[in-house]
């Protein structure tokens, strides 16, 4: 009798051990699966997640095999199914809960690593694109909380387009789960009240600074794609949506940062920064598709972090006046924006000078007191200018 009791105790211990192994395996598997797959946003498992998936699945299978080997499948089939259900449900729920917790922790850490950039609207009643103010505007008009299709850490680098009585804004959205930038879209009927639409361009590499422009009734975009070590041209097949890659315009350098393109005197011009934040290069081409040639005066800025990195689209107004905006990197990134007027621009010569003694943008409101680094002005017929800006 005692031997039978001992055998039962031994069997119960083995049974408990098998259940514990399977439970732990399913717990690890579920938490690893959900860690980078929270709410189905992205499949981007890191090395530790992959280890967790492999180890968790192995433990779950080993536990089940040991359980089956220790007990007759025919005799205990219902018991086995019951045990599997009782083990799988709480283990999976526990794993999902823990995975959710880990994902939220990672998301908050990602957000805390970045400054909370937001987007505002400034206006000017001047005929020149200089004297902008955010007075009487409810800023910011867009924040990371307005983004609905991905989890966003911040929004920045807004470019403004006005077409058919509608304002379109393209901007960087920092995705907290991929830790890279995507290009978002917002729309407004009056330029002051904005509705977020969706992500319109997403690549396997970081995207930002979506320089959007119109040419021959089509819309194009040159976003920053420095991780691809190239300057890439995109085209909208159904504006403002359906952006597709057209051609690589420049490649081979380590960095192409904040690429800014415009046309003047039947020539295309392209500014690009190197990533050092104190050196600005200039290229030109007779055709948008190239070939692109580096200007003989390039780099046109070398060793000056105050005025080298582009800070918005180049404005050509009054037929011949050309304004370049630049973000100030000294003493720290993104603290203010200067305006420079290009006075000489040919294929052999280049000259520019600062407009005024004060920066065109410097944050004074609650949402941008730490700094501003971008402006995209848009002419309002007979009523001055409206501009999308960013700050933090």
C-alpha cells in the first residue's frame, strides 16, 4: 500500500514538474512575442526577443512531451487536454501582460530620450517672409498625441503646401516602436485648424525633413534619407497620398542631411548638410532627374554651425529674391532659425548674407521655449504669409 502511495506521490511530482516547465515556457514565449508586437504595430524582434521565443517554445514543447511520456495518452487524453488548457490560458495571459508592461516601459524610455517636438503655425502680414509671430494662434496645432496610426514620440520638420483652397502639411513622425522617422500628413481648410490624416511614407530606414514641391503639375518629395547614404526622389501618384520612389539623385557620401531643393533661372539647386552641422554643400542640375553637379564654391559654409544646416524650404519671391532658412546648432541643436538672402546664384558664383541681426524664429511660448529649428512659409495672396514651424 505504501509503495502505491509513494508511486502516486512520485507521479504527482513529475506531473507538477511537467506542468511547471510548460507554464514557464508559454510565459516566456508569450511575453517575447508581445514585447515588440504590441497591438500589431510592428514585427521587429530584437536579439533577446528571439532568444525568448526559441527558449519559451522549447520549454513548452519539452514540458508537454515529458507529460505525455509519463502518462498514457489513451487513458489520460482528457486530462492532458485539460492540463494544456489550464496551463496555456494563464501562462499566455500572464505573458501578454508582462509583454505589454515591457513594451510600455520601452516606449516611455524611447519618448524620454527625445525632446517633445511639436508643430505650430506662425503668420506674417508683411510682404516679405521674415516677420513671423505666433500671436493669436492656438499653438501647437499638432503634437505626437494627434498621430493615430502609430505610436509617436514627436512630430517635427513640417513642410507646407497650398493647393485648391486646402493646406497640406507633411512632417516627420518619430515611431516609438521602430525608433525611426516616418512621414505623416495633416490637412487644414484655413491653415490654423489641422486634422491628422495618416503616415504617407514609410521605409526600412529613417525618414525626416520631407521637402515637398510641385513641378509640371506633379508633386515630388525629397525626404532626408541619410541612413540610405543617398538623396532620394519620390513622387505622389494621387496627391497627397501614394508616394513612390522615383530615383536616387545623389549617393556615396556618409551623410546627406536636411536636403532642400528649389528651382531658379531654369536650374535646379539642392542644399545638403553633411551631418557635422557646420558644413553645407550645394549642387545644381539642368534637370530634376540629374545629373547633379557639386557647385565649384561648395561647401558654401564650412565651420559655422550657426548657419550651415537647412531649416526649411527655400523661398523665391518678387521673381528674383531668394531666401534660405537655416537652423542654428550653436550652442545646442535646434535653438533658433536664421534667414539668409542669396544675392548671387550662378553655376560658378554664390553669395548670401544674413537678414537682420536677430533670428527669424526663437521660442518664447510654453510649447517652444527650449528652441525652434524649422520654418516652411506659404504665401497668402494679398495677406502676407503663413508658415508651419516646430519647437520644443
